[in-house]
C-alpha cells in the first residue's frame, strides 16, 4: 500500500506542477502560453531499462496537437535523443528534441527529465527556431505492454507515452 501511494505521488507531482489534469488535459487554457500541446509517441531506450540503474540512451518520436496564443502552429512532429541513468523505477536524463511545425518552422529544445516508474516530467528551454528563448514543460505518462514482467525477466526496450508539452508561460 505504501509503495502504491508513493508511486501515485511520484507520478502526480510532475503533472500537478505543470497544471496537467489526470488525462494530460491542461488545467488552464493556452492563455499565457506560446503553445499548449497534447503530446503522444514512443521512446526506445538502448540497451533497455532493467531493475538495476544503468546508463541508457533514448530515441523519441511523437506528435503534438496544440492550441497557441502566440503563433499559427497547431501540429508538430517531434524527434529527439536523450541520455541518462534509468531503472524500471525511475531515473534522470537530458534530452534534445526538434519540432517540425505545420507552419514550416522548427524549434530546437532541450529538456531535463525526472522519471518515475510510469511517468516522466521535465523542464527546459527552446534553444533555436520558433519560440526561441521560451520555457518548456513536459508531463508524460509512459506505458509498455507487460512492462513489469519484461523488467523482472530482462529489459524494457520500448515505451508508448501520452501527455502534454507546454511552451512559454511556465518559467
């Protein structure tokens, strides 16, 4: 029971700090944000995530569907890479991501992530392109079919995720 409560707090904390509701829905409109986006995709860690903490690199791919008060963007395609220390129970990593927006602009950003077993939250900044200099906040729920068994018997080599990415108004 105590472990479940601790896990629920660990997952909820990044989401609540970002103003994200229980299903990745923002608690506020995009009012002061340059872009408030739903974010879904996949993460592939190499060599895979196990019970024991270890160095891991990731590739990330996903899509953004956004409300924006500061731009005409409404959709983006995300690619990225990350590295850090991770186990099935959590970890820390730093990611660089590129967003190709539907208005033919791009954004280059970096985000530092903290991971809990089924969640990932992070803060960063847009380094170049559309929204340059704006803050970034990310709250994601991670899922993998049979993840607990894979972790206990070997490694987890892919995750699906869903959540929110907010640019601007979060610093």
